[in-house]
C-alpha cells in the first residue's frame, strides 16, 4: 500500500532578481516522516523552507500540503492558514513574555480559555514545565529550543519546519537536545522537515535526506543509501570525504588504480568509483601498490594519505590498533561491495 503524502512540491522555481534560488524543485514527503534537507550555505535550503511555510511565493510550480494546494499559479494560502509551524534558528521567542506565555501566544482561539494549563502541558511534553515562569534571557540555549518547539506544537500543525535548529548549541548540548527533541517529534507522529549543513546530524536523525546544490535537489534517499551510493560527485563530496578513482568498466568488473572491482551487473566504458575512506583497508607489503604519505592520528582512529602508483592520492580511515608509518609501502584492500559507480558522462544525477 502506498504511503500518504504530507507535502508535495512540483517543479517549484523561485528567483530573486537574476539569482535562481530554487530551480524546478520537486519533492515528496511522507506523512510522519522526518526529512533532512542538507546542503552548503547559499544552496537554497532555507528559501525552500520559507516557501513551504508561505513566507515567500513560488514563481513557478505548486506546493501541496496534506492534499490541499496552498501555492500555485492561481492559488495562494496565507501562512496562518496552512497549519505549518516553523522553528527558527534563533528561536524567535518574545523576550518580554515568560516561557508559558510564549507557548500560549500560539494557541488556537478555542483553547485560550484554559491557555495556562494547555501551555504548561506542552512544556511538560518537552520536559521544561518547571521553567514556565522564566523569560528567555533566563533560559539556556537548549531550554529555549524546547520552549520554541512547544510553541510550535501549540499551533496543532500538520507539518513542522526546523531551520538549523541545533546550530547555536555547543556540541555536548546539541547531541543531547537533538536526541530528545527528535524523539518527542517522533512520538507525536507529525511530519517534520529540518534544514542543516551538518552531514552527521542529517544522517543520524533523518528517515530520508534531500541533498541540495545550487538551487536543485540532487538526491533524496535513506541515510545509508545516500552515504554509500551517491548519484553524483557533488553528493559524494558533500556527504564526507570520498575517494574518487577513475576507472574503466569491462563488463563484469571495473579496472582502477585501486584494483579491479567485481560487478553484479555489466558496465562498459569510463566510470568514476566512489569509496569511503573507512572502507579502504591498509597492510604493510613491500610489493604493495601504494606508499603512506601522511598519517593523521586521532586517538581511536587514524587517517592515512596513500600515494598510488599512478600518482593519485587515496585516503584510508582505520582503527589505531595496528598502525603503519609514513614512508611504508602498503597493500590497499578496498571493500568493493560498498563502492558506488557513476558513468563519467553524468554531470548531474540520472533521471
């Protein structure tokens, strides 16, 4: 049975003067899904979030939320009528109001008779009920984040949008708050879309991740697929360091400077092989095809720069239990089953 759609974007384009911020973007988000939108600064991800929320209009294309068209050539539904809640990077709490007053401000009119009780109930969902009478200046960043989300939930939204929600928190607090808030969102069953430029964050908490580049969505996939099997070099590069090796497909295998990669299918002609550094094994071998050029010791692991016989540089990310030294000749043992192949002719992802 097909899954219900919470959000559908069809060929959405948005320009700011000569700048094309969104270039014919299409996207489907399923009901109850947590989708991460990942990309570098200036790629259009925050513009996309604002367009979904109704803060800006598309120049072309349509936006459909829970089966209702909210933006198209002849349709426009205002932000307050979309049942979409947005949590901003700076939280946007009213400084003169207490935490519970901030939450109550967003309550629907029908619930304002018992506003204080409902506000405290929502704060309790985020485990900050005891902070109800404090103002934002008396709260830590993590506490403000929880209050901002409680205020968003007060709107009884169908869709929750988070713009770089954890960027202003320190690393320790970020991990704790992120785990808690995403857990709470999953409990509500709400559809959630969050924007981030942090690859690890996107991979760790998303059901699927959409990678954006230059106003386009290049690939949407589950985190494991996105990391292991990128469609193109832009996705491979942005998802973390990747070894990109030129090769030639010869039917049932690909020949590269790292060795031959067996294939389940058949590929003929020039290809690029993408393989992550942690999937490249290294062992001392006087007859090996590579020399250790650099070694970056990081405590529990180590990153090697390996110069291949063809002059190219390959990276290996290995445990620090049994290290090799700079200058050692080594044998490289990649795990070919996890490599991704992209035909050289693909400048952009395939249709």
